[in-house]
C-alpha cells in the first residue's frame, strides 16, 4: 500500500519514517496501513549537532497558529 504524508503528499520511505502521533497517523495505525516501530536505543545512533531538531515558533502575524504547529511551518505562506 502506498501511504503519503498528509502535509507533503510524498510517499513514506520504504524503510520507514518517524512521524508525530496525530489523528491521521493514529487512523493509519488502526487501519493497518502503517506499523509502529520502537525507537533505537540512545547509543545506537549518534545524531550530529548540526542535525538536531529545532523547535518551531509561529510568526507573530500568523492567523493559523494551530495549523502551523501541526505542520512545522507557517500555514499562511
């Protein structure tokens, strides 16, 4: 089955991807379209500091703050 990310419309990678637990992904889990994997142990993968996730901050003029926080970018743009 081809499962697309709802925000980018890009199909999921064959070897899997980490996604936030949203209603969309919870439904995909329930329907059996995707499977939940366990995170690797802390020492198994070293993430370089240059690739560490950065928290998202909405712009001051954003009218759709909740939508922006869900997709991780300004929904008004």
